[in-house]
C-alpha cells in the first residue's frame, strides 16, 4: 500500500508550525543569553542585535549607550554591525574543511564586537566594553614596535 500524498497546504502548515516552535525556542534562548551577558562584569554588554538580510531587531541597548548617541547615530551603528555580520556567512566554500563558522570577533580600541551566524543570512551581533584581550594586546604590542 502506498501512502497517499498529503495536501500541500497541510505540509506547509506543519512546516510553519515547526519553524514557529523552533523560533520560540531560539527567542527563549536569546533572552536567556542576553540576561547572562548583561550580568557579566568582565566585559559588560552594550548592545545586542538580531539580524537577517532584510531586517534587524535591537534586543538590548545599555542605557548609557542610548543616552550617548542620537537615534540616527545608533541606527547607523546597527546598520554597520548588520552589514559586517552578513559579510561573514556560516560556510565559505574555499574554507570548507574548517567547518561552519561559529563566530567572528572584532577587537576595537574600546569595544569588542561578536557576530554569531545562526542561519544563512541571519545572526546575532553583540557589542561589549573592551577590557583585556591578551592575544590581541600582545600582537598589537609587537606590531606597534615594528
């Protein structure tokens, strides 16, 4: 006996339900992650953004960061963070043997920016106060001496 094909509408509804369930879990996980990152004292969280190719959602902005920047300045920063994140896809063919990209971290003089891709053309961006980074600080010291 052959299984009868399901109505395409039923398949679509099931798929959408599964995606919504997955996203609810992701949203809960992200909320918990932001909560934990806000509590860290070694690198306080400044900003958290979830992004995709066509939109971004600000998940957290620390009060002093919001007060320091106009809405336009903050929007420009968020747009730049999203563009940087979209420039780091989870998989790059020439680096296939490296596996999937888990994160990129950029050390600026005053902040650290971490991008975490979680789907093609989407991810999370976090901005932290920069404290210390022994590896980066050591390399920077040697490069400045050159």
